[in-house]
């Protein structure tokens, strides 16, 4: 019966023949993983925003706003939070969204997400006393409940049906039933080729104007098609110029000049805070299980060579000595001297003093993700100059994403280091930034373990005074540099390119396709 209802919903979403508006997009990478809780991969997050909805959103001024929630209250001692869902919320199979769905979704998210994990250390229990209500009982008050529920980027606390959310957190879901503005056409999905989303005709958007991940998610097209096969940068440009596609999410940096020269093309920076590059060490296996070796690698990683090689357009990047987004409240150079004030000679000295035994460093290099593809090459060169032996291994991005989750030794299919980029909201404070989490095997890929760092993050979670939080953020960063959790490699923007008849882009941390019109 549930399958029949899902098919009927899918049929209802189909447009009348001859009147459909199709938005054709080249996303920044391939879509292979459909579980936005299991992975932090942005393709999975963007897929999530198409098909799921959230309890709260973050508007373009970084304020938390209600989304699926109609109203909420907080007890005088700040330990009981009660939320009421707005009416009319329904999953794509026709089932109503209930408080039990919410509780199950938050429990699963809280086992995977860095901020969710921290929130769950305060949570005593959650329940749903009535279908439209859920409650969060805290052991002690904390100051980031709404900030966590409205987290705008990976991992986003998307709400799923209870039956799906009860999937163990370490196992990927295979059911994309959501309650969001689009319905995933699973029967048309071909990894490496195409993903299709159909307008959810029964979706009831909020009345407020769209802003970031908050406000009314109104859909003005009948169908969105992600072209997953078109990976060559010049072929993408040619297809956009010819009108075969409507949007390139992340053009290759060398493509901007020819794109800007075409009168039918617009370049739109819908994510002005941009991204931060980072290199992630595997703390479980040699040689980076030794903090002194990690320090030597960190000292070798001057940011400018990475930014110049990968981006090349000076107006699109900047060095940033902070692990938290520069220009935001917790951006600071505190403790960064081991990297920001270092050079190759210092890296060589640190490596010699570390006792490094020549173990090769396995670097994973993605072959199909233009925005980060050159970073491993630069890293390999800098590490070799410092005295490391390097094994640079090439693979597609989805293979890399799967492999980075493995805790096996590098010689048995594991890894020592990979490179990625985080959108600003994911790393702008000590709770959202998964790279400074240090809960060992519960942490984000790389699995650092450091009780001192976790104690500081706990203090930050309890703090309510802004000056105190700022001071704690600096202490957290200094400790993270000291144990070399990861290497921040600078910040950049990567504007999208679109045909000029495409309007309504929403400013936010990801590629959001509500409010977008094809005129």
C-alpha cells in the first residue's frame, strides 16, 4: 500500500505533457550517495534539500527561523523545549509528518553529525506526546538548541519518516521519501548519468519570502534534471553557451573569463561567504598517528601555493589563518603560527625531530571534482620537499568518499590524507566544525581523539556570554593546531554560471532550487 501511495504521489507530480518547465543543471559532482546523514558530502546534502524539509532554517543573515515548526516554548529552567509542527506537513507517500518521525530523525542525525553529537550529550530524552508535537528534555541547559536544529549545512537535520530514520546510523538509507518541495524520481536515477526531481504538487510552503534555507520554498519548474555525466570543464561551458543546460553549479576557475564574455550568460555568487579548503589527517595509522609528524606536515602547508595552483584568480581566494571562517565572529589567527609563520626549512626540522621512519603517506586525489582536484598534487610536492615519502592515488570523488570512511590501514585499502572544501556555516564555530571534533572513532573521518579539546568544546557548548565563547573558541583553535587535527588551506568563492533567463537564486550555503524561475 505504501508503494502504491508513493507511485500515486509521483504520478501527481508529473506535469501536463507539453507544458513542463525543466531546469537542467550540471552539479558540482556525481550523485552516488543518497543519505545526507551518513555522509557530509555536499551532493548528498543538496539532494537532501530537494526532497526533505527541516524543523528550522538559517536565513541569509544567519538568523535561525522556523520552517516545519509552527511554534515552540522553553521552560524557565531552559531544560524542556516543546515544539509544535505546522499543519499540512506530509511525506511524499501521503503519510502525515508526526512528532515520532522528528524524534527518530533527530536521534539518527545526533549519532553522525558533530554538532548533533554534542547536542545529544545534553539531551536526556525526546518524546512526542501528540502527533503534531515533540519535546526535548535536557539534562542541563545549553545555548545552541535552535542553532543545532536549524543547522544549514552538512549534516543537516533533515526529517525523514520514522521507518526510514530507524535505519542504523552507520548504514546508508535506500528510501528517499521526504516531505520537501521535490520528489526524487528513483526509477530515473542513473549514477554517473542523471538524477531527476519532480515538483511536489502537494507541498505547502511557508508564507514568508525565501531567505537562505528558511522561508517559503516555492517551486516554479516542473522538473529538475541533474546532468551527472558532463564532467569536462570546456564541455560544460559549451553546453551552457548553446543552451543545452541552464546552470553550472561550480565552473572550473579558468572558465570564468569566457563565461563572463558571453552576453547570454550570468555569473552569480549565491554563496558570498564561500568555502574553506582543508587537508585531513588520518589519526589512526602511521605516520599521522604521531602528532609530531602531523605538525611537520602542517608546517609544510603554506596556503598560497594551494590557492594559486587550484584557483589562480586572485579575486576569488584569500589566505586565512583561522580554522573558523575568516570574517565571522570566531575567525582568529590564534595558535596558527605552526602553519601561518612556517616554511619548508621549519617543516624539515620538525619532521627530523618527530622520528618519522619513512612510511609513505597515501594521499587520495579526486579525478572528477575540479574545485579540489589540484590540492593533492600541491600537497604531494610540499610534503616531499619537507622529507616525506608520498603515494598519490587517483580515484573518482565517490570512490574517495567511500574510502575515507574506512578505518583500515593504508596498505589494506585505507588512507593517510584527503582534501576537501567546507562551506562557511559548516566550519564557522567549534560545534559546527567537524574537523575540530576529537571524540576518537565517533569523530568525522580522520578520527582524532583528544579529551582536552573535547573538554573545551563542552565548555563552549555551555557558554552563553559572547566574550566567553570567543575566548573559548580561540583556546579550542590553539589546541587543534597543537595536535594538528587538520590543515586549513585558505578560503575561496566559486560562483555559479547560468543562462540569463534563469532568475530567483537564493543566497545560502548550498545550491538551492526553490524560488528559481526559468523565464
